[in-house]
C-alpha cells in the first residue's frame, strides 16, 4: 500500500510539473501565434512613450527579431531560473508587479472561500433540518439559482444596497474590512453553489444509509444525526470540489476586483489585457495554473489519508471529472 | 419521530417523475422559446428603434410605454434588450459549438486511439482545465481582438477541456461494452464501430453537458461584454447593457432589467439540464 501510494504520488507530482510548463507554453502560443503582434504594437504606440533605445533593448531582451520557437525556448529557460520577464506597459519586472498585488487577491479569494463554505454548509444543514414541505424545496433551489446569476450582478446589487443605500462601506475605500467582506460574498456565492450541490447530494445519500436509520431509531434528533453521523462522510468529497473551484475564485477575481475597485491579480490582468502586455498575462496565467494544479494535487494526495474507505479499499482516489459532474 | 422519519430515509420517488414534464420545466421551455423568438424576430416584440433615443425621455422609469424604462440617451431599454438577444444567444451557441466539436474530437481520438496519443492529448486537456476558464477566455479574446464573435470563440476554447474529458470517458466506457466486442467479432471495422456504436452512446452525455455549458457560456460572454471585451455600443449585449447601467445608480432599472433577463434565461437552461439528467 505505502509503496503504491508513493509511486502514485510521484507520478502525480511529475504530471503536475509537466502541466504547469505546458500552461506557460500554451499561453505563449495563444498570445504570440494568433493573429496580431501585441508586443510591437504596444511598443510602437506613441502613448506608451518608449524611446527607440528602449524599444531596441526590450526587443532584443525578448528576441522578437528571432523565430518563434527560439523565443519560446528563451522564455522557458528564463522561467526555469525564476525570471518572469519585464512588463511591456510599465517596464517593471513582472515578478514584482505580481508580488505587489498577490496578497490582496489571496485575501479576497480566501475570504470568498470561507463565505462559500459557510453558506454551503448552512444550506446543507437546512435541507436536513427544515420540514420537507416548508422551505426545504426553496433551499434546494438555491444552488441552481446561485449558478444562474452573473457574479458581477451580485457585486452590483451588494454595492447598491450596502454601500449606496445603507452606507455600510465606501467603494472608494476598497481595501477596508467590510468592503473586502462584501467583495468576498460576491465572489463566493457562485462557488458556494457548487459546494452545496455536492454536499446536498452526499447528505441525501448518507441519510438513506442503514446506519442513519439505526441512529434515528435510537432517538437521535436531526441536529445530532447531522453533526455526529452525516457531516463527516458527506464533507470529505467536498475537499475535491473545493480544490476544483480554486480556478473559479481566481478567474472571478478579474470581475470582482473591477467592480469593487480593488487592486489585485484580477485588475492587473484587466490592465494588461487592454495593453496586450504579454509577459504579465503569461505569468498570471501560469501562476493561476500553478495554484490550481498544486491545490488539486494536495487534495488528491490527501484524500486517501483523510478517508480510510479509499485507503483500505485500495481503490484509486476519485477521478476529478467524476466528482465534478 | 419513527415512522415518518424512517419513510424520509427511504429513497424517495421524486415528485417530478409522476408527470413527465414538471411545471418548472414547462416554464423553462417557455422562457427559452420567448428568448429564441426575441433573437429571431425582435421587431415582433418591440416597434421601437434600439439605437435611436428621444433625449427628452431620458431616465424614465419602467412604465406601460417603456416596459424596462429608458436609458441616458432616452432609448427604450426593452427594445435594446430584445435586440441584444440575438447576439447574446448566438455567441453562446457558437461557444458551445466550438466546445462540442473541438473538445469532442479530442476526446474521441484520445479514447478511441489510446496509447501515446491518449497520453499526449490528456496533458493538453489537463492544461486547458488547469487554467481558470474565465482567465483563459480573457487571454484568448485579448489576443483575437475585442469583438463579440471573438468573445464567443474564446469562451468556446475555455470549454474544450471539459467536453474532451467527458467524451473520452464515454468512449472508453462504450469501447469496453459487450456489444462492441460482439461487433468486432462479427467483422465490424473500427470506423463502423465508431459511427454506429461509440458516437450514438456518447452523444447523450455530451448533449447534457452542452446544455449546461450553454448557460455557463451566456454568463461568461456576459462577463466579457461587461468588461468591454465585446462589441462596443450601440451594440446591446446583455452584459454590456448591465455594464452601462451600473454608471447610473439612480436609474436602478438599467441594471436590473437586463440582469433579470439574463438570470431568467440561464436559470431556465440550468433547469432543463437538470431535468435531462434526472430523466436519464
């Protein structure tokens, strides 16, 4: 068992590294091979005010006068020594640009995840607690409602109600605690829907098991049954789902940060897209892929350690796609 | 406690199964039919020109004359929403089409050929799934240029990974089936098996995913339009209308009307997708 697990873990780690490198190459290909030459367009744009000398320096730094595959090779070998390149828009190292704003986005995404989990577990508990006819059906409809609302609409409604009408926070002071909280709600609600869906399905399944009937026949109430018996087996698959929603948190940050006027990875992407800042986009996409791959790797590797049924059964941890669907 | 609680524990027969079409599903189809009509024959629903405004009538609240009110140029918002439907819905269809075709093809080849081809394609799909779909769509659209059709293509590219994975697993499932083995033994060619057995069996899962992805694509394209990566005004995609409306906080309806239309459409699509999965 231990040997198998080690071999499985090693294979997964290697795959993860390959995927991350490929993500870097993929972004390079998407941006530089598709029609349009963003780099020279940006450099030659008089608004950016590059002198001929600077243009020559940047062009030679990126080797833009050389064939695409050589540029790609250069870009890859720079990545391996940790050099992410220089932003075309600001002329600053990409690593520093990202480092400056990463904390803000991680705080937002982390808070959004907490909001999502609290909301999902509240809904999950509610579906077991509320009587079937009154309220439960409504509660079960919540996840699919959450999934149908564009996250920018949630953000706009929150700002409208809590900032403009109730005056709880100001959009100008975007990094304040309450402002972050509401931004996290806007980002977290669509994520909570996915978690809640899986949680509800698992709770229904576990509640139908014989051990649950036995517990009920011994006189255990809904709350006790939920906390003592249903919660743990139902919550374990949630680990996998949460790992899969990491991408959504990072992607959704582009819109949420724009609406709430926050600086972060999302607003960096937005600015870089309008100026076609290739090195920044490439670095951000790779970073997102790294976070996604690492989180999912950890979740998959931890799963057999968390769930003895998977471990003892000797079965492989669940396939991502199966849990997601 | 006891009896009623125990009955709750048994696998419940869902209410929806009694009649084949639950009322909410009927309502969802009705909403989609209306949206489809809006995009095909918008002039049937509104006689007003979505691009021409009456400056004297700006910022009028919803009324019988202007169902969704008017915007900052005195244009009828209902007319703008109705005329923006075609673009919003078609681009989501294009996105799903790209996902089904490209993703389906990748999944089909990976599952059917197997071996190192499968291994290579699997890594490609891993990459597509590892990049957050909205971020991927943003990068692709920035590379192609800011137009609605490019936003649709970008959304389609971001959906390729999911379709490829589902198609591959369906193909693998079918290939191992006994009737496929029987077909081989009877001398069926690979091509025959592919067209006659594998594709029809995989199509149902892919169709269900396509419906789900259609709703998701509407949201992603609305998000791209909201950020200004689609056609500029006077186009009136739903996401763009919401984006313009947010600049006028005193005229709430400018945000709520297009937002409610978007939500109703996506909700209906999701309801139908759920219903398809249940009746499977």
